[in-house]
């Protein structure tokens, strides 16, 4: 251990940056036009600007749908939002769908997108090349559109595959958050402490150099929000190093009718303030990897 004390508490916040859910919302892109600017304001008000990571939705059929003029999800101001995120000093990552689209000529419809009746969800477990192709294509597209290398990854639905670490490593990505905590009484002492999940799909080879930052909480409203706050408060009382990784979606900042969701904005703001009032330091994904390596004298 070097300069970082073993009782420090760190929080990593990221946004799964997606189109609005078509089975619930009347809009396709209000989460971009209204949601993201509202999130910018929350991060400014709570003084964590520059410390979050925006994980861009990607699928093998459309690429990044919001940046694809041929997609019904295309958003004309996507480039402007990318520029704003970059100017804020915030990071980009991958949020890839590892389901395989069945049939090149299949038409994209609201029903197929919401229930995924045209997706093969098994290929991620049996085809290493397919997983590699998705990650390589997603990495290339983020570089082309955003002008920067993606710093990390969280798969759609946190659906892990044993082929993911090598695919990420081969594309220069050394941080992943596709493992999700399954038990409320378990906490992440440090990012890699939960590498070896007992779930058969979450086991990671000893040889991997990709650091896993498990998703420890999904910030939302209602009873789940109260449960998350209690678990978080209890975890912060532990006298040991702690990395907590919370995530949200950009479309949560809007209601199904496309208007801003004031309640969610208030919940998110108060939750961030709760963490800050308990002495938590918000760090980016890159910062988290550097801190972890420094704590345990690991060569990057």
C-alpha cells in the first residue's frame, strides 16, 4: 500500500446511456434531449462533474443507434451531447448488447425491441468470436464518433460471458462492470475482491488483467431506493477500503410521457449528497483502477 489508506471509501458512478424503453415510453430520445442535460445539472450541483462515465448503447445490427441516421432511434443532437460530455472531462465506455440479431433483413420494430423476440441470447456463452467481434466493433465506433478510446464496459443487463475479459483486453479496455452483486449483505471491499463470483457465468480466469468493478447498486425510486440507502449506509461504517459502483440510465431522468422526472432527480441528488456527507470520494473508472493498483502495489 502506498499513499491510499485502507479505510478510504470510493464511489464510481456511471450511466447506461440508452434510448427510451419502447415498451413503456412514448418518446424514443427524451432521455437524451431532456434527461442528459438534467443529469449534467445534478452532477454540477453535487460537485461530481468530470467523475462519471457514460456507457454508450451498442448492438451488432445498428452500431450506436442514437448516432446511426438509418436507425429509428437516431438523435440529431448526439454529436453536441458527445462534445459536452468531453468538455466536462467525463469518460465514455461501452454498453454492448451481446445478443445476436437473427436475420439480416429483420425489420426493427417497437415490439421486437421491447420483448427481443428476434434476438438470440445464447450465443454469448458459446461463441468467443462473436463476443470479440461485438466488442471490437463497439470500440471502433466509439473511437470514430467520440474521438476517444472507451475506458470500460458494462454489458446490457449485466449479462456476463467468460469470453468478455479477453475481448476487452484485446481492444485495450482494462475495466469492466458486467458483474452485478447478487446478495444485499455482500459489499465490495475493493474492485477485484468480487472477481470470483460463485455464479458459473461470473467466474473470471486468474490470468486476466481486466479489473472488475462490480455493479453494487442501481439508483432508482420507491422501496428499492430505501433498501439501497440502508445497505450503503451500513457498508460505509466498515473500517476497510470500499469501492461502491452505482449506475443509472439517462432515461430515468424523464417520465414515460417525455417530461422531466422531478422525483428521480431529487432522489439522485439526495443520494449523492448522502454519500458525500459520509466522507465518500467520487472517482472516475480510470481513477478507481489507479487507486486500487496503488493500494495493493499492482503494476498497471
